[in-house]
């Protein structure tokens, strides 16, 4: 422990309080073991028989007693110091502990009135745990007080830091498992302390729980020297307080002192932060080293259990096929907690223990921050129409679509600065992604030193940037889960880094929708730019539009995908997404100056529909078209319009319909996605029998996947990125992937025999053009003038 | 620096050597700037004119001079100590440096004879850099000596550690960027030092390059105190040696001393490791703090450049539209390196500098480990048929498919133990994934202390386990890239954690196939188990079969997907994958005891075809079927066979064909994937007009995406995982997703009007069964006996 002087008077627990805390912990442990094993006879009023035990024993014991220990002690400091504190359970499977903790404090019963605080309630609680259709062995959305699901490991600290942003009063006790601590996302999340503002943000109190083992291996952090461990966390910028041992009495005393000290440090840091020229604080954290499966069976069938990896799941098998003494061992184990002292005759926690829990919203299972939708307020949004690009006629050059929306986002930040409920996250790409306008009104929040020539860095700012997509995503999720709004901007290819985090968040959203007591939260908005087609100097490694393929697999009522073709459409989509709830909205947009197609009025109409015929580019008015040219995404739209103009020039007799898709799910049937078109509406756009040549932003198969069961599927021909790329111009990228204007025209001709020799001749011309292009770009390092200077002509 | 005594005599560079090293660095910097800017006049023999400069200036300067500095100094120690060393360039965009380094040492010209070591060669080299169709601004596969592409950040250390495994003589100088160091994967990769065996593995010498800035932000590690930085790396278990400054002369001296010291420590550690009871070593690392854009322009247009984030890309814009003095500044900058002293009249590096480079294979660009295919030898594989499960008739119960293949893998390890060229990687799941048999012959390699009751841990072992999918994947990639073989076993849902790493590796494989001088390497084999259908106690968070959707987007000649339905098929597939080259093979298999269908002979035949009719389950022999029941994956196969047996019992007159798919790409057209079936063969299996009810392991849409352009597409009805799940039995999971036997039967009936009232009646019966199932599982926590005890009957 550090040498700073303890300012807190009370330095050791009174024997009375120690006894009660120990009893409360025993109650939590009892309820945890009950969840793992018991189907009947929850209070062991009768001698334990096999038929009282569940048929299938599933669940996890290892981390549970340690987390019960922590939860119990946190209850004490919450009450003692009137803390606004919530609990994040990082280790994989601490479900029994958080369920026990919230049950004992009463919140579980408030949320699930059927799970009463009596013998029958206990029996039901025990039975539903890890039971088909029941509750999980980790802190799932079903658990009151949880903002973090422990299924996939690594995000507990990032979630916690995101949650305390702009919540200056909030303290998150974030239990980090030593297994989880080996993951990459967690290993870098310790650095989040450089991004916190002690004046305007809350506090994360990490509790690294060294119980020594994962599923069947020791953990790295439990097997390095004490010196290394301390250096590591001091190097990460923390002030580690060690609580180590296994004797409960001594551990209670040490833990209490450690927490008193931590609270004292936190208060001191908060106080210091108000003084001028304060330095980046060294926040306290706790390292709790306790045996895995603490207080459980010491040895079973000759195997060491407590303090070993074998305590990870069910430490003691009990069934008709296990040795008969196992049943007795289970009974002894449960009785070792002396339930008769903990629960009254009805099965209710005795009053002297019940009073240890905090009251009302101070209970960690009832804290409003853990059901963020309760705190959610709409954003104040300026009228996005005020940021419109003037488009007098289609094809005028723009400033860069994200660049234009940057001005809108700037004013979103400004309008909500007082409420402090909107933030932008990104891995050092907000400027590169052309959202720099936001820095006219805010900064990147940065707690480390600022030196001359730095730009847009300050202790307080609405933009969070760290070169870790995991951190950006995790922070934003934590921010949203606690009832605020935000946007993650990212290079398109590298959003795959958080594929699995998106999965888990989408699952969280889906599950919470099914829980009436969980309120909806703001949507997770992901703006993807620096796209596959515009990697002029980054090349092949930066080309991957496949996040969309990943997203569409998640539940249809959660996911939304938008590909606005120009700046006005992006504004309209952005506004829509910032107003929405409980979705993951993925927006793909360009950042480079590019042609603009729709004025604001048209853009609003087009985006509201999500898909539509572009009449200015079509010549099939009031007839059936010969061909439908569809497009989705900015570069595909440009190439499609260029192709349409070539066709209309050379074959004016052809009836061409241009369809643009902003809302990707319009392609899917209305029976599969709420945004999907009915077959009637779909067929009205795409016809039932005419060829469709579709230029798509992403992998072409995604369009097939969405439209495989549409009437005109057999005539659908999709061009998109087929994993061909290098350092080159945007136009050359389309050529490499055969999505350029010339290939599109040839695709149309190939599908229209009526073009006859005229078609053959035009194809020959375009083939020559492609050869010219190759030669020109090789010699000049840029595109031919006719490409560079091409303009849409009405 | 540490207090250990330097054993190396030479403690400071001689003035002569210092002068030469500085000149070599200047040459590398000159060639780097040339790559960024020059199209003509590469040696500045004429006064610089605008037409000598490239039209589009793209590329990255910031990290380049620092990496040139490192590369130059490494050359010195390689020569001095005859080191077997290679270079990994971690920072995003050090392309100009590695190109310059390998060009100066002669390897670039050996690989690309067109890029001669003269003026014309220089001109061509400069021109191709960051030019359409040219070479990237990072250490891409095109760069000799590279085993690591710098496009997506975070994997340099993991790759390096994987590469030194079983290469005791090899040292990898791994330059880690301070931006990259913020990523999660990199932050945990520092812990790899606990997994290295100093006797049997080589050495990673990390060089943390603190140049202070990312694209437009400072870096975290550059802005913490020196004390914290040192603590952090000591805490990670390293011995950091600091080289900090900007004065070239002093920096040369300090870097030379630091490297001498590092080599000495490495030799000492290697020596100590041979002594009994040696402790885990504290390997040296170097922290190099030097200005971003070192030696480049100090200031441009009033902006600070050197030592600031503005040095990241092109630090000085030079074009017709920039101020005219910029051209002069560029000329001054390039001339500041005094090219006339470095290159002779022909443009060749002067001999006194050229001799500084190591010779032959000791050159970092020529080291055989960097073109691993050169070193690759086939594995010795036991006959997989010897591990067959006896299947006297279809439906016998198995031991768990991965469990059976564990015995095969055990003997693969044994057979190659002497060669040390095969390893298994996994995030603490090798036992959980039922591959425990491998621990009969090997251990998990673990360099931290081993204590009583640990299992299968040793200083030397063929299994690498750390709770970081990133590390497992990165280690394995490094191992493969240097010419060895391996397997990554992972829970299916969490393989998404490495989606983006898979992307980059698949891109590497695709690109290297196109480079004749790059030799093919062993396939990246990924075994996915603990699948979506068998998450009985983990539930919804552990359910995601979407990695397959992700994989199929990559280039068809790189990716392979297998879903063996039983143990014998898995053995056959595993053997095939371990023999293959240059693919990513994804194998999805079950780990729980489950029915077995094919004996070994049948399995080999079935897997060789990859898809086929299962005659034992079909009754359409010598006729057209009424319905095709297709399946892919172990659980879908079980449900399909159960459905077929219900149909055959109740409607023996129906002609049912059961088709099983092992090799997923068989579904795609032969024009799209080498494994794809021709339309003729596909139609022979699936018919052109009969209903197909397909039970698929993954998301159902993947089958539609693969078959959208097949004749019978309109009749294809696919069941699979549609994101419905919880803690429950495998059978109940299929019910939740309507892929269970009862739903499959109803799907068939719905598509066969000829079943008439018999069909209606059977549907009613099955609907009742589903209700019974729901009630039974709720009451008993397990499946109905008729499900549990169901057996296939001929």
C-alpha cells in the first residue's frame, strides 16, 4: 500500500460489523451454491436427497465467492459514504454472485416479483439458474444492475470508463478477472485513465480479481512476481492496493481498509482536481488475490478443488452416477454457511443482515445508471436542412460528404454541451474522416500533458480518440448503456476489429427488448468512411466492406444499414440515426469531394423512402424500362450515372431506369425486416423480368443474399468489391473490380440482345477505353482527363 | 539502463564507424524521401524542377527516418556478432524505410532485377512507390524481408513471437510503433515473454519507437512519465533500455551501446537457460524516443513539422499549386543528405557504405525465415484411418468428434516432435474443446512458475495457450509465415475476435500467390468447436456461427470451409487440411458425444467428394426424389436424419433424398470457386424442380448467398441459426430456431401438396410434440426421453 496518510478515521472494522459482513457473505455464497445445485429443499430444512438436486448441473463456481466478497464489501462503503456506485462483473461467469447480491438487497424481487424473498422464491431462483430457458451463468441483461454481459471477455473496463464519462458523481467498481486481463482489449483499457477528466467524469475503481486460474490454465498475472505486478499497474498509471490471502477474518479487515483507503483517494483526487494546475491523478485500484472457489470443497475424489482451476465450473458432481458421499459433501458444504443463522423460518434474510444493504437507488442492482433508458433524454438537434449543400442540378461537385456532416455534428455537440450527453469516438481518425468541424466547438478529451503544437486537446472535450477500435467501441457502448448518445467514426476496413463487440452489443439489445423492465437506450451509431473505393495511398489492406455482411446476420429488429450517396442524404440519414433508439445504425459514406445528386428536399424524400427511382437519370418515364441500373453507395452511384449517361448518349432508344438504394434493408422482404419492401413495391422498382445491373458498395453477394427470394432474382447482376485492389485511384479500383462505368455499360449490353451490332460496337469502344485507361494511369499516375473531368449532363 | 555489467568490450563506436553509419542512414533517408516525391532526376544531378516530382504525392514520412536509423544499426550488430536476425516493421507506414533498407543491401534488386542499383533503378524504385499499381506505403508482401504487413495495426509482436518459436537461433528485431502500442492486441502481446523457452525458441527484441504522434494525436506512451514507462515495461517483464534524443551523433552512440548491451543480455540469457533451475529471463527491449519525421523539414508554412504529427504523411506539399519555395525546400531537404557522397556517378551506393550491410542470407531482406515457404517441409502424418471410430451401422453413438481427432493430433505432434514444426494454439480451450489427448505426449508451453496441481504445463511444449484469441492467431500466423505448420482451436462464437486478423492474413496469402518469388506456406487451419448448437450452459452470448459468412467473402483461391458431420469425416478433413498449402481452412466440428454415420471408408469417399447423397438415409434409389433433405454440420445432420426417419415411417411412399455437405464451397458454382460443383453435378444432387429443405449449421442466408444462381434456387428452403438462443439443450436450440426434426418434417409437408390430409394430420401430431417438448423441458430441465433416446433405424 502507498505511504499517503489515511484521512479516514475508521481504520478497522468493528468486531460486530465484521461478524455481520462475514454473515452477509456467507448468505451470498449459500445462495450461489443453491443456484448451482438445488431444485427443491432450498433451505435444507430436510436432509438433502438426490431428488432435491437438479438433473443437469451447469454453472460456474470459481469466481463466485470472490465476487460475493467484493459485492458485500462494496455494500458497506456505499452505505458508509453514501456512494453512487455500480458494479461491473468482468470475469466470465460470475452470474451466481450478481444474482445473489441483487437478490439479497431486494432488487431482484422488485424486478421479478415471482422470485420472492422466502423459501419458495429461493427455490424458484435456484431452479431457473442455468436451466433451459432460465438465466445465464454470467451477468446477463436479465440481471438487475448489470450493464455488462460477461459472455465474451475483455470489455469490462472499457464499458466502465464509457459509463462514467459525464457522470462526475458515479463510481464503477469494475471487477476484472485475471483471465479476462489477458485479452488484448482489456490490456489496453487500463490506459483509459489518461482520458478521464476528474472534474466532469466519474471514477472507475478496478478490482483485479486474481484467483489464479482460467478454465484449465493458470493466469499470467497470478504467476508473475509481486514486484512485476505492482510495477505493471503503476506503469499503467494506477495506484494498486493489494488485498491478498484466504483467511476470511483477515481478508475482511484488509478489504475494508483497502476500500476505505480507495474512497479516500478518490475524494482527494476529486478535491485536487478543482485546484489550479492539477496533475493527472493516479487513481486507486485494488488487487484482490483470493483462492478460486474460495470456501468451496477443498478436495474431491483426490483432486484439489479450492484454489485450483478445477473450481471453475461445478466443483463437485452430484448425481445418481457419482459416489454417494458427494451428496453428503454438498450438504456439508452448504451447511458450512450456517443458513439457519442467515435466513428466518420463512426463508427471508434476517433483519440484522438485510440492513447492511444500501437503500433504494443506492443499491447496486437498482442504481438508475444500470438501466440507462430510464435516464435517456432526446438530443437537441439543429435542423439538418440548414447544413444542406446547394445542388442546383445533379452532378455538381461537393466538399466531401462527411465533411459537410461535420458541421452538423459540430452543432449537435454545441446544442448538447450543457447536458453533456453526446460524444464522438474514433481511433485518431476524426480529422482524417473529415469531421474536423467539430473541433470548432470542442476538443479531444486528453488527461496526459499537452505540449506546444498539439491540436484540439484538452482536459474536457466531447471527442474521445485512442488508437484502439476496441476502446472506442467499448467506451461508446458504456456511454449508451447508461443513457447517453454517441457516434463512432471509423475507417471502414478496420471496423472488423470490433466485429465481436458489435455481436455482443446486438445480442444485448435484442435480449433487453424482450425484458419489459429494461428501457430502450440510444442507438449505437457507426459511421464508416475512408471506404474500400478510396484507399488511394493505403491499398489492399485497407479494403474491406464486409462489416455489412456481418451486421445483417443479427436480429432484424436491431440492425439498420444506410449508404447515403451524397452529402444531403448523409445529413438526412445522420439526423434520423441520432433520433433513433435501440438499433445499431451503420452508415457508410464518402469523405472526398464527389458529385452531389439531390437537393435537400429531394434528399429528404429519397432517404425517407430509403430507395427510389432517380428520374433525372432515367428515361423510362411512364413505360417499362429495358434495364434497371441500380446502385448503392457513393462510388457505385457515380459509376452507374456515368454508365447511364454513356448508354443514353449512344443508345437513346434504350429505356433505362436508375434506382438508388440508401436503406439497404429495403431490398429484403417486408416479412424479414421492418424496412423491407413488399414484393409489390419491390417489383414496381426492379420489375419482374427485366435485367438489373446493380453496382454495390460492398461485396456483391450481399445483394444476392438479400434478394435471393425476389421475383426477379434470376436477372439480378451485381457488381461490387471482389477482393481486387491495390494502391490506386478510386476509378481504377472500380476497373479492377469491374464495377466501373465501362464494365457496367457492357454488362447492360450483354443482357440486351436488342442492342445488336450497335451494342457490339459500343462494347468494342469501351474495351479500348479500358486499355487506354490502363496505359494512361501507368504512365501518369492519375486518371485520364475524361474520367477526372467527367460531369453528369442532364 | 540496468546495472548489470557490460561484458562486451567495445563500448563506443569508433569515429570511423560512426561516420559510416551516419552516412548509411543518410542514404536510407535519401532513398525514402525519393520514394515519396521523385519521378525523375533521382540523384538530383540537375536542379530540381516541378516535372521531376510525382503528380500525386502519397506516402508516409513520419516513422521512416527512425526505422532507417534502426535498420542501419541492426545491420551493424548482425555483422559484428554474426546474428541470424530479421526485421518486423510494426508502425503503420514504414514502407519507405524497409524498401530503402533492402534496396541498399542489395536484396531488393535480387528480387526485382528491374530495380537496378543505379540511377535508372533508383528512378524506377521512386516512381513505383505509392503509385497506382505500385508498392504500398507499408511493409507489404512485396517487400523482401517482410513477414508482417503494416496496414492494420497491432500484430507485430504476436507475429514476431510466433516466428521465433522453435527457431532458437533467430532474433527478431520488432519495431513497435507507439500508435500501434495503443491497440489491444499489442498491449497484451508484451506478455508473450512468459511463453517463450529460451533454450528451444529464439528471441524477440522489441524496439518501441516513441516518435510521439499518430495521425493527428499524440500517443499515450509518449506522454506518460519516464518513471511510468519504465515501470510499465518492467511490469510486463522486460528490461527496457532507453535511447532518447535527436542529435544524430549522440543517438548513434547511444543506439550502438544499447544494441551491444541487448545482444550481450540475449547471449547471457541463452547461456543461463542451459544451467539447471534457471529463472524466467528478463529479456531486453529498447525504447527509442526520436522525433517524428526526424531530419525532415522543421517548419512548413508556419507549421511545425519535424517532431510533430504533421510529419505523418507527406510533410511538404510540392505541386504546381503550392508556394514555389516548396520546391526549393524539397531540394534542400534531399541535398541535406549529401547524396553525392553516398552514391557514385552511376547511382550505386559507394563501396565503403555498401560493405556495412551484412552478407548473403544474413541480410534482413534475404533471411530465409522471411520467405517461409522456402523452409517449409511436409508434416509427417500418421494414417488418420488408424483412428477411425467403428461404425457398424449409421447412428451408433460416438465419443465426441473432436475428442477422436485429438488422438490423431496427439500422434501428429509426436511424429513431428523432433522436427519441431507443428504447434497447436488456443485460448485456454484445448481441453474444453476435447483435444486433451495431445497432453499425453506434450504440454502447454509456459515460462512462468509451475506449482503443485497444475496440469500439462512445462517450459517446453507444443501447445500454446493464452486467453487472447488475438495472440493465438498472431502467434500461429508468425509460425506459419516462417515455414511451419499449426492449428488454432477456438470456440466458434469467439473466433470473430480475430475477424480482422483473418482478413489481413487472407490478403497476405492472396497477394503472395501473385508474387513468383514468394513461396507458398502451410495453411492456416482453424478448428471451430463448442458451436452455436451446443452452448447448454453458456447461452446466447456464445452463439454465433457467422465466421463462415465472413470467410467466404475472401478470395476464392484462398478460403476453404468444412463441416464434417461425424468423427471419421473430421479425421479425413483434418488430414486433408494439414497437408494443404496456402489456404485458410475453417473446420466446424462437434465435441460432444453424438451419433456417427459413416465408417472410415465411407467417410473418406464422402469427404473426397465433399458433398453427396446418403443412400442409407434415402429411399429415392433409381428414381427422382419428391424432396431433397440437405444438411451441413453435425447437429443439422442429426435433425435431418431424424426428420427423414419420421417421414419414412409415416409416409413410406414419399421418395426422400438426403444430401450431406462437408465442403461448403461445393454449393457454389465451379466458375466461382475451385471446389464448386458444375451446374450439371449440382442439379444431379438437388434436382432442378423439387423442393429442397436444407438444415444448415450457420445462418441460413449463407446457403442462399452460395446458391442464388442455381437452377433450383426458388425451391431452396433453408433452416439454420436465426439468432434465437438461450441457455438450453441442443435439441431445444434447434426448436427455437425451427431447425429441429419436427419443423423440418413440417417444412417438407408444406412443400408437398400430395401429402394431403395425411400430411395435415402428421403436422398436427408434430405440433403437439413441440408443445409437449416445451412443457417437458420446462418441468424437467432436460429433453423428453424420445429425443434423448432417439436412434437412427435402417
